[in-house]
C-alpha cells in the first residue's frame, strides 16, 4: 500500500476528505521543518497541532519556519 492509499483509507474511516496534492506536499514540508529543527518525533505532533489550530497549512508552515531550531 502506498502512502497516499493509506491516507485515503484512513481519511475514509475518519469520515473526512483526503488532502489534495498541494495539501499533502505542504504537510510533508511541515513535517520536514519540525523534524529537521528538532527531533524527528516533532513531525507528527506538529502536523497534529496544525490540524487542531484550524489554520490553513501555508500559514502554519510559515509559522513553523519561524520557530528557532537546528536548521532553517
């Protein structure tokens, strides 16, 4: 099963729409920022926080890039 197939199945069970290609890419960007600025375990929690915030992914990504860390 590919990552997208798994996400599609997970979203279907949750009863929510799957992220489109742009959202999917931006979420991966957010996870990358979190993982490279700290420990890798920050990536999934950062994505969870982004979802809980109710903000658009581009806004959350910009905020994440402004948090000091080990790399830009």
